[in-house]
C-alpha cells in the first residue's frame, strides 16, 4: 500500500484527537485481514492483486486513559490482550503485558503460517494524564517500554506495524528497541492521510454542503465559507493542502448545525496543565516562527508547551520559509480558538467563562457590532471594576514584570471568546500594536497604557503607524487608546479616533 520509496515495516503517525486515526487504523486492519468486499469500487482494488489474509492484532489503548497506578495500567493492558489469548492461547510464564504480546505474536505466526500485522491506536493514552507527575510518568513509561519490546524482538514474524498517537515520546524512552520506526507525521506525501481535504469537501461532500446551506437559507458558497473559517486551516507538513477537522465537519452535517464540536468534552486537562506549568504566553499563539525541531520534539524533551500545542492540534503549520528553514504556526481556525479560550479563562483568570459570556461578552459584542465603541468600553470598564481579586489573579499579577500583561491576557481571552478575530502584539515596521480586532464592518486598533494617559496611547498608534496596514481594507478603522490604573485595577479613561 505504500509507494516503494516509503515502504517501512514500522510506521508511526501523530495526529490530533478526533482526527481519524482510529478509522485509519481500522481500515488497515480490514485490509490486512483480506476483507476486500469493504474496498469495492476504491483505488486499492486496482493496486492490490493478492489479498493475502494476515493475522491482525489491533489494540486501542484509549481504554487505558485514567489509569492511576502502575498495577492498574498493567491490568488494563492484559485485559486488552485477552481477545487474542482466547484465539491463540497463552503460557503461564507470560506474566507481563510485553511477554503476553510476545507469546500472541509467536503463536499467531505459527498457527496462521503468515507474518503478523500489529496495529496500536492511541499508544500515548496512558501517559498524557500523568505528564505533570514525573514519578508516575516514569513508572508508566517503563511499563509501556516493556509492552512494546516484542515489536522488535519479533521482527521476523511481523509483516507491518502501525502505531498512532497524539504526542511524540522519543524512541529512546518508549520504543527503545525499535530503531527503524518511520515517523510519517510531517512527511508531505502523507499530510492528508487523516482529515478532509478541500477537494474532498467540494466534490464528494458537495451534497452535504447543499443540504446544510438549505437548512440555513444560505447559498452553497456562503456555507462553504462558513465551514472553512470554522473547521479548516490544518497543515501537517510544508506544502500541505488545507485539511478540515473531520469530526466537527461530519457532526455539522449530521446535526444540521454549525458549532464547536471538537470541544464536546472540553479542552484536555493535560494540555492546560502543561501550558500553566510552562507559563505559556497565550497572546503569542498567533504567527509563531519556529524550526521543526522546536515544535516536533519528543514530549519528554519539551522546554515549553509548543510541541504539545502543535501535536494536539491547537497550533498548526501556516507557512514555511525555505530560506531559513522555519515554520510559522498559528491557531488553526475559529472552532479551536473559541474552544481553547473557554478552557483557558478559568485556568488563567480564575473566572467562569460562561458567567463572563452572559454578564459581559454578549453586551460588549453587540455594542461593537453596532459600532458603539464608547458603549462597549463602558461595558468593559464595568466588567474590570467588578473583577474579584482572588488569589489566582493576585498571583498572576505578581508573576508579571508589569501589570499590563494581566490586562492584555484578559483582553485577548475575552475578545477571542467573542468569536472575533484577535491578534495581539501585531508587528508593524515601527513596533507592535497591542491588539487588533477584526469585526465584520470595522477594524479596531487598541493600545493599552498602564498609568499613562489614554491620549498617550492614541498618540502611539498614530506615531507608530499601527493603523496604516488596514487603510486599504474596505472596513472602517477605529483607533482606541486605553488607560489602566494599577491602583484601582480598572479602566480609567479612553480616547477614540476614526
């Protein structure tokens, strides 16, 4: 199934959750079992002539999530292997998950007279929840290392081994004996192996777009644009075509509604913990320039949360500069931005995101939508005046060199929550604008001053030319200078210029 130059016995693929890894794993399992009736009418029917039936060991390790102790993890792995020990038997000497797996591979090979195919989905599931617990992580890692050991020692008996996960633990710590594991996660040829491409959406899924458009009373072009802004934007290699989130896309078609489906179960706690641990600057998550080694490094070698943000799908590749061999990373789309913000607000600000939405965000958004910027700022002034000075916020303020950081984070989170397009620290020739907000009819350029004056903030927008890049835009450009007081922890003044 692989082109000759990419043939490999051991293949690893990293993709975000709910991105089709399990479906791909199941497809491989069916192919190697020789279930050719499932592939009728597909290209593979022309490519595959022999349809050899191999014994397949297909393990979904997502069931190991939540294992709290080494013994629980071992028991869960042994339970997963029971289906195969029932078929191929067991040996009393096989007392560990790795020994049991070794025995299954050996007996399947001997019984079926064919090499064995091993497919392991969500290999990192037992490790993600304990990333912040070094001792537990180390014990879990050793268990998984022993579990995967037969994949190398049984190499002669294995036809193909496919492993999927969200994150990338180094081969040294997990797959310590598999020295020829081929990681195709960032290989351009396989960038669209999971997810829905633009071509697939506009051809095979065109009838679904038409039905959803009719439900909303929109044209197909309008619905396509909506789906693109909400669910598109993923790239998994340089030169990758646009990839849509398959889970959210199909949920929208099934439910006949546009929503943030990827976050049905919320933002993963392991990601929030790591972001907090590394004190991730959430306002810098747009247009991050980095080398591949910075965001694709093994999980246990992380020096910041960037690799985890990329590997789990909260950042994606948006550009590549071949001259300096660097990538630009950004939040993929509207769905990810809004869902991430809902998870970050309680983590970073100690506030309830739903309460903010009901008490402030809706009022503020409606005022901006009506171009009533003065009313919107009065709503914001009232909101900041009512912020509780809880310990979480107090510590956050103490952690910053200047209090401006807290306000900037709060602005960023709230604007992003409103489904607006927000960029902070926007680069210009002469400096960086604190914040730029894109609304349907207006672009707002904000400058925040701590203990300075609102006029000084407005003067900086003008003197530095922060609004110049938007002069050719058809929308109205509004410049807003805001003064914060570190004494009152409130907005005390603002100046507006159109």
